[in-house]
């Protein structure tokens, strides 16, 4: 038996009149059923807030707050960021901002560093697809660092080896940084482009090669940055071009041990321009 209160029924206003009501779902679901919401459907700032809230703020029974937070960083690196793209971006934001000071402190002079992601699209906000090749070195450093920190906290017998990061900062970091600088100066010189594959790049407009010759020449087409890499050593640096599955060194310059990477990158960009002119 159902008792309906007349006062309650009178207090509820009737539904508004809507034209073509037959095309709308019945109330109280005017928008239709959209399915169960998932954490990845949250806005990025809320998802990032949730990731930050996973960090313990109190010590445990047999470990301090810092040790617990380091284990959380390891969990972000090895598990949570692998869930999906949204969690990957949120976790990478936390990991990179946390370990960037430690990464910068290990840069060896005269090398420079700029591992922050760079996107070729001005409207892109994702840190997944990036042209900045040094970002991969930063991520490798984080993967090694979180493991070493947890091992040191778990056992006093674990000794962090001094050469753990030797390959990263002796070879991989300066090489990737130099590649990013070649991209920067190469684009400025008009010899490198970052367009996606399949997008044609037209050379610069023709210029008169002489006052009375009447001949018109055009600059050669720039090389895609995705096809370029660096062969790095303390004394010599080569610019390697990959085409049709084959690699060949197209530019080779000498450098001193105390030479800044920016100086080397400018020399490579100028030599690449000469090589393109001779090949056209």
C-alpha cells in the first residue's frame, strides 16, 4: 500500500513543455545514459590532484615519511603511469618535477641541459609525444633513480655505485642535448624541419644569384629532424642521416673537451647547409 501525500505532490512543479518531446529520453535522464565514469575521464588538474594525494603524509610503523614517499614515487614510475595515457601524463608531471633538480646537479660542464618537452604543435598539451630528445634521458635517469632510492632505504648493505649514471651523463645526455640544439639552429638556418612524415616542405623562395646574371637559384629542401642523429665523442662529432634504412655520416666536425654544445651545434648546422648546397 502506497500513501501519497497531496502536499508533496502539489509542491513538485510539472515538467516544462519541450517541442518534439518524443525524441527526448524520459525524465529524470534528459541527457541519456552515458555509462559509468572512469578516473581517466576526470579533468587533468583533478587527476593530478589525486596522484599527489597518494603520497603518505605520516611515517609508517618501521619506516619514515620520506621512505614511504620514495616508494610511492617508485610505484608511480613502475605501475601507475602504465595504466593509460591520462595517468601517464599525470605521473610524468610529478616524477619529472621531483627529480629535475637531481638531474640538473649531475650535468657535467661544459654541457648544458633542457629536458623539458617540446611539441611541434602549439595547441598540443601532451607530454607523451615530444621532439625534445633529452626528455628520454631524463626519464631513464628517473627510472634508475627511483630504484636506487628504494634499494638504499630498504637495506643499509646496498651501496649506490658511482658509475650507475656514468653512461647517461658522459654520452647520452650531451648527445641528446646536441641533437636538440641541432634542431633549433637547423630550423633557424632553414636546413632542418620538424613536419610530420608525408607533409611536403618547400624550400625557400628563389633569390637572384647575381646582379647581372639573371639566374635564379633556390635553397635546397631541409632535412627532416627525425632522420638525423649524432655520433658523439669528446673530440669529434658527426651528423648521421638515416635514409631508406641506411645510416651515413654527412657532416663531421672537430671539437675540444671544453667546447660548449651550443658552439658545436652551430658548426654542424652551418656544415649541413654546405652539404645540402653541394648535394643539390
